[in-house]
C-alpha cells in the first residue's frame, strides 16, 4: 500500500521524521529511507525562503509531489513537498538499497551497497531521478512510497551541507544505519 497524498499534508519536520523506515521505489528500484532533512519557507537554508522562482516552483505546489533540483551543476536532489503549498519540503538524503541492486550498481559504477544511495546526489543517480520527475505526484508511477514496517529508532541533529540555518535540528536518521550520507553525531 502506497503512502496517501494526505501523509504529506503535515509540517516538513513531522513528515521528515515519519519517512524514516518507509520504502521509496522509482520504477521498482530503491530501498528504505534512512536519512531525511526538513526545510520550510521560514528557514534561511530553504530554497523557498525568498519566495517562488522557476527553479523552486514545485515547492509551492501541492503536498505529495516531487521537487527535483540540481546542485553544483551536476547532482540531482529529490524532495517531497509537504504542508499546504507554502514552500515546505523534505530532502531524501539516503536509502538502504533493497530493490534493483544490480540496476543501481550499474548506474553507480559497481559500488558496494553502503555507498550506492548514501547522499542525495548518489541516491538520485542510483534511482535515475532527474528534472523530468519534478512536480510529479508521489502516489503514482514511477514513484511508490510504502509505509515503514514497525517503529524506527531515529537520531535527530543539525542538517549538513548548508551554510545558513545549520543549528536547526531537522536532520533525521535511522540510528546505527551504515547507509547514511555522513555518520550522525552522537
């Protein structure tokens, strides 16, 4: 059963925490979400902080849709739009690869499983996510989002890879996972 669009109607912080342990598949390839970060329109680190632009338009669209953007001119990043269309989203930072491992390894040059999806750019390369998926609903193909099976032990801390809003504790990780983009500080 796929997560319903209403799942994403809550605040980004709440959704980011609830996604830990859920399964993300793109055309049947993917795995368990082990790391997320939350961003909202009041957050100086968010793409939506200064209002809508052509790049971030999907962040201001309906909850339960993808926001895909490129960083450093080379890496794609996947976000899930949350809330009520005011610029909130959850960045999916890392997955534990479970489905289509051979496909992910071919896309990522044969890396070991722990490095296939350990970071937003790696994850998007492994799952073949790019701009063509921006704005698409998450409850329809090519996406499938399945709820977590059981409670996850979650570690919470500051987000990484940003220069503003660094102190905001909106990074959520599956405690002890070897698939994180960066180890979680204890």
